[in-house]
C-alpha cells in the first residue's frame, strides 16, 4: 500500500522512501509507524458474516442483496427488456437490477417526450400556415 506524505513515500509496513531527487542516503529509509490492523473499510455483498470480522472502524455492514419488486417494478423490468414476461420475474431480484431498469425506462420516456414535442411543433407550424393561407384568401376575396 502506498501513502504519500510530503516528499516521502510510505511503502507498507515500516518502510519509507524519500521521493525528492538528490535526497541524502541516510534519509532514504527510516522506520514508519505500522499501519492500523483493520486497514481499509470492508464491504459485504450480503454473504454470511464471519466471526473474524474486525470491530470498530472497519466493521462489516451487511447490505440486503435481494428486493421484492412491486407490480410497477415488474412492468418496468418487462418494458425495458430485462424479462420477456411478468411470470418470468423471480420473487426477489437485486436492487441494482431494478435501479438499472428504472434508469432505462426514464431514458425511454424522455425519448418519447422529445418525439412527441417535435411532432407537436410540426403540427403547430402546419396549423399556423393553414390559418395564414385562409386569412390571405379571405382578404383577396374582399378586395376583388
């Protein structure tokens, strides 16, 4: 494990190397305090906790790995193409799968809204041109 401290580079247990070029030889290696026994934080994927898990700062947190989808979540999973039918969906799915399906559904809805907005713009333009043409024809009938 590397840890940069000023111009020193700590290389694991008790070894420190001077990073600056031209550093004196006596300052190249010197003892450093040992790393804490727990190291970096641990994360659990939902497996059974072991008795040798460290206590304190590196404590293992058990995250539930399964989620029961609602009927709306099932419809989203089918609509985004994750499953072919509602009957194929298992009773419990990972929460990441539902999050991914919701994000895909959100993007699909945005694309649909963009398409409908463009269609509405063309419809308004066509309607305005027709009204303008009718107005011009009526004006010529009054004159002529």
